[in-house]
C-alpha cells in the first residue's frame, strides 16, 4: 500500500482489519518498525481524535511525530497552477509539499470541504496536491470527500461486537447509516467513507442508508447499500445504527431542514434488534443523539473512538513496510 486515501488503496480489507485487531491486542509488537522514521501531521482544520490517535499509533511504532496546524502556523498555500501569486498566498503547494517530503517519511493531511462548489471539493485539491508533489506516502486524516481512518476504526468496531453476537456466523449483520439533525451544514466525508467501506464486496454485511429526501449521497458511495427515506422502517431489526449528519450532495452543501424528528432516541433504538449505537464524534447532545441513548448501554462510541489508535497503527505499519 503506497498511500491511504480511500478503501481503493487497500489491497485486502479483511486482512487490514485483522492487522488493526492485532495492533490493539499487542500495541508494541512492532515498536522498532518506525525507528528513525518521521510522521508529519498537517492540519488545515480542527482535530481531536484523529490527531491524538494517529500520533499515539505512530509512537507505538517507534516513529517521531511532527504536528503543524497550517492555518495558524504555516504560510497560506496556493494550490492552483499558472496563477500570478500577488495575493495573500505566499507559498505554492509544489514547493511546500516537496520541502515537507524532505523532512518526513510519511505525511498525514487533514482538510475539509468548503461546501461551496461540489466540483472543487470533490476534486480533492489539497490531498492530491500533497500526493503529487511530496514524493512520500500520503495518509488521509480526513479529506473533502472521505474519512478512511474513521471508517477502518468503524469496521474494526463492528467486527469486534459482531463476533460476540449469538447470530455470528449464521447471518450478515444489519447496519443502518442514518442521517441525524444538526444546526450546521456538515460535509459528506464520514457518511461517504462509511458507505464506501461497509458497501465494499468484502464487508459481508447488510447496509441500509436512510435520510430525508434531498440528502442522498453520491451514487459512487451509496451503490452498495439499500436506500430508504423512512427511518423507523430502516431501523427495524438493525444490529448497528450509525448516526451522522451530512449536508445535501445534490443541492450541494445546503442544510435543507433541521427535522429534529430524526434524532436517535430510546424509542428509535427500541425498534432495532438490541442494536449498538455508533457515531464518529463529536456529537451534538439532544440534537443528533438523546442523552439517554448516548449515555446508555447501547452506545459504543467510546470503544469506537478508542479503535482509532489500532486502525491508524495498522495503516502506518503497512505504509512503512511498503517503503
């Protein structure tokens, strides 16, 4: 694996999930693999779990880590070619990425979409700029369209919990990705990535995506799932419920309506098959998820967040081995 930007970069998804499980069971088994290697983490947007988990994973592998919040600590970068740089961006990605590549063995990049132009966001200008000009393996810490590190942790969480289920080996787990209300328009990154990973042929599960009219994801991400517009019907018999808000893809970046009836409550979870509640965090309490659910026994959001470390460690190990 030369880069990690989507599930398409992964040669064998089940093997990678197994590697994450192995890293969780013995986090220091490869503590010398990254000796004298440097991971650079470059953030264009805020981060809590991604930053801490990836840094912890790198340290478990013996790597040194450099972290830069580029919007506060670096020069504003120009990503377009052929422009006259007489504005407020003093450095071009060609030079910046090339220089960073001199200092780092692996480069992690986190950037969000602006939610103004679908074409601009889905072109992945920031991530692809680093990939093109750094000369080093690129690790997506979340991009304009995907969050593959989160999705690997999600896959590990589902596998761990499903192996404990009495129906394990008898049927596929039913997984529901449900839109949830939020006061702001949020990117499609997490739902895109979750749908892409859980809809992958190797995933071996029954995936349903449910959302209000107008919030459908792009076909390239949702093609492996059933699509529904009735949350109660979709939740019936679910083993896992992944709640997440996202803005409209077709009416790009818009929050069409708040629709608080889509908040996950105890009543909603009672429709499921004693389902487990997942969320990538952070979450707006009593907007996306009711307190009673988030703090209840069905919630696995903390386990899910904890799995960000072995997920990142499995990826970093593969990138190191491929160098």
